[in-house]
């Protein structure tokens, strides 16, 4: 088949690679001049299946109020007049209960674990290098209350068979020796040894080169204008109109991250994805012994500190500001404060580069991967902070769906149909059989009675 992939971030490029490996004729279109120049450019660097949890969870609304009042606050709200933000926010609030949390996490963890396995296999097959490390993630707690609060999290990790360690000061200093300089600020830690780290930008660019060698054609610097459909309401995708002209294909994969809803809105499809801006700074390492070995999560500030080769990447903040990509110095100050507080000897913060990107967030935290309510169109968006974590698995799932193979994981719960009638701006239910696969409603309320009541492991970052 001829397949158009819309979007040149880590999701789009990884999907294009797997499709080309299956023997399809693949063309990728993106407005930027090369791979991973938007949200995939300078993220926190974590491949963290162990932290694959929805932001929406029990107690989050109360925590959100506290975050908004902090000096170095993890949450910022600027888009107060944006109806889309309020609609998305109300949907997220509806998921802030133990029942919905359990269902949403049960959708996210299998994809994240599968994706990490796919990434390992890809490394073994291709030898791709991207400053990756396989030394786990360490979540640090500053107060006994925070440490005591992980009991529910531990039960979830046990439920899904995720390896973990609860460490005291001596334990987390053994894993991260540079923390001996600041250990007295923390009472303990939760370690997930199966997590990885790596430079998402480097990975995406190198995989794009490998995809090109397999025959993928890249149209960089090409604006995607609209989708053309035929056959009446619902119909099927006939073409993609771009600044380079009208492009046709047998199938189209939509992997435009936060910009995906804009392309679907004219078709009457309300994609429940909203941009949540995240920030990062990248700090050159001046003393390797004083720098982190892998990724450290500061539970108080919701900031991740990751070692990427000779650099330290510091990522955090959830800013609701629509599509505004302006850099705010207060966010830089928060990131600089955290890395200096944890690793005062590790890097030169005065020489840090500053960046922001728009994370495509769904209200329930689960990405939307699978057929759209328009024949010939498949969705791969809404990964939030976990695009890097879930990229390889998403690419494999999409490739399997387009090849008519049964994916290695159950992909049905990842589909848009779980939003029922709300996904159609005109009120039509999207659950129907498309030319790709059969999708079915799978509402968040369908939780197992045995689902545990837990808080969210994930953090704004």
C-alpha cells in the first residue's frame, strides 16, 4: 500500500520506519525542515513504562490547587478564555477517581511496556545509538508524607509486574552517588530499574535516516492544510492537501501531536487532545562525578533531571496556554532551581539552553491509537508526556493494523471509540467498522470491580 504519515516527530518517524520495514510505499509530510523539531526536540529524555500513569487520578484536583500556589509551581494556567481548555479540563476532572484511574492505567501500561521491548529489539537489530542508558528512574521524596503515600503505587507496580525498589538515603545514594552532597534534603526514594533514558531528538533523526534507506520519502517544509474526504458523512480519506499540492494514498496516518485536532475538526470529529506546554533546560556537565547517572524525579516540584551523554536535561511544568509557545523566564528559574538543588556540582546552569514544547494530552491520559471514524485514516496521537516512552510500541501497533495483523497487545482500548458520542462534534457515535479495523466503545466507567484505588505515579513534566 501507499501510506502517507502526517507528522515528523518521534511517533510519525517511528511509524514510518515500521511501515517501510513491512514493505509499504511510505511518504512522511511535516512543516518543519527535519525530524523532531517540535515536541520531540528537547523532552525530559525518559523512557519510563513504570511512570505510565494518567495525570487524572484521586486527589489530583486538590493537589492542582496547591501546585498553582507554589513559588516554583508545577502547574500554570493561562488559557482561561479558551473553551477547548475548559471542555478538556472538565473531561479530565471526570477521570479523577479511582475507578477511572485504574481503567486508564490498564490501557497505558501494556503499550508502554510493549514499546520499551520494541525499542530494545530495534536497538539490537539496527545498532541505533542515542545517548541511551538503562539504569532506571529514581523518584525522590522530600517528606515522610510523600514517602508514605507510595503504598498505593507499589500495589499497582506489583499488579503489573513492574520491578521496583523502595530505598532509604543510603540506598538512593548507592544508585546515584552524586546525591550524597544533598541527601539530607530527601527521606527516601522509589526506584524503577527497568526504565531507560535517551535523547529523543537523536533517536528520531537516526531512525529517519534508516527509514530513508528503506525507501521512505520525506517531504520536509511542507504545510498540511486539510483532509479531503469522499462518499458523504463519515466517508473515507481521498487526499491530503498541502503546500506542495494534493497528495493521495491508500491510507493516511495522523501523527501531528497537539495539532491533530485542527485537521479533524472540519470533518466533524472532535479529537479530545489539548496542548499542555512543557519546558526544559539543557545544561553542559562540568563535573561528571557530580552529575546524575540516569533520571531523577523530584516529587515536590514534578521535575525530571536526566543525564544525556555530556549534558543534563531538566524537564517539567504543565502549562495550559493553548498553542502559545512563548518562553517564560519563571519556568526556567524553576528548572534551574531543581537541578542546582539536587546536583550543585554537576553542570553550569548559566550556559543552559531553554526550550518548550506542546505535549498532546488526552483527558484520560491514554493516547489515541487506531482507526478514525473516517475510512482510510488511522490516529496516532495524544501521548502527552509519554510520546518517547510509547513511540516504538505505537509504530508497531499502527503497522500491524495497516497490515491486517493482530497487534501483540490489545489495541482496542486505545481507540477514539472510548470517548463515545463526545468524539463527534455533530453528536454521531464514532464506534463503527472502518476500512482498517473494527472499533468498539470502551468507556472509562467499565472498570473491573477489583481495580485498586491509587494515586497517580505520573507528574507534570
